[in-house]
């Protein structure tokens, strides 16, 4: 039986790439693609015991609010008081760095977006959602992962996997932007020189996950 990556390699593009919101499943035609976060979780690198419904709901609300902010569609008056500090932190980050989101193709809808672009990596056969790509005032291009929780070592692997889904990955540095409840932010940057090694670690995780699936471990 061919692996998903083998199917993708032999498949003429464009193929039917879909995403199911409720199950969070990506597919190419009928073939299910593992997600970036799912791979890290299945490889045993992410412990979800610390994740709560409250933290997930907060993260979703913040992501939606800052998406509206980037699209100039945010209704400030309707913003939940619990979300405001995180939005203010993102706004401060944009002011301090001059960050401007750049359009990227969402491959599910085959349309340009500036937030939450769903894409797949044809060579390795996985998919994921990129929060933002953009450019700083100083001209540096970045791929950005936005968090409302604590830092984690796997964030560098997550971003390396997303970087590999870009058309020109070597043009972007990886940043994790942590928005804090006091209205401040913290940036963790990973250099281009670290990208090949970080992606290799992620690719190894993908191999482990496929081995476990094949042998029902």
C-alpha cells in the first residue's frame, strides 16, 4: 500500500485539498494527511494534559479577533474584555516592528488570505495551517506562529514544518509570538541556519508516526 507522500508525488496537481473543521482532518482527494500538530502529538512530544477547554476557547477567540484586526474589520466595542489585552499585545507588536501580513494562498480555497492559510507539503505528505507570513519594517520576512500560552520546545519544529510548506522557505525567519494577558508580548526567534536541523527532527517525527500507524503501535 502506497504512503500518502507517495500518492502525492505521483498525483497531478492541482488535487482536491480539503479540510474538515469539526474533525480537523486534511485530505488530498480521499487520502488523509497528518497535520503538523497531530504529528508532534502522536510522536509523544506534546503532552495535552495541561490543555484545557478554557485555554482552547481563549486561543480561538484571540486568533479570530486579531484576524479581524488585520483585515480592518474588528469591532472594538463588541470585543470581550478577556480578549482585549491579547489584541492590544498584538497591536503593540505590529507597532513596534512594523509587521505587515503578506498574502498567501490558502490551498483549500485556492485564494489569497492574510491569516490562517491551510496548506500541504507534497513531498512529505502532511498539512497544516500557517498563522501569518509577513514583513517587518526593516524588510525581514517572517513566518509567524501566534500563541496565548507558554513557550514549548516543539514550537521550533512546528514552524519548521510550516516553513517547508512555503514556496521559498529560505526567505523567511521563524517567529513565535506569545501574547500575554497583561497586554505585553514575547518573541522567540529561530534562525535560518537552524531550520534544516529543526525540519529534520520534524521529518523524523513523521517517520515515527507512520511506523506506529503501520504497525498499530
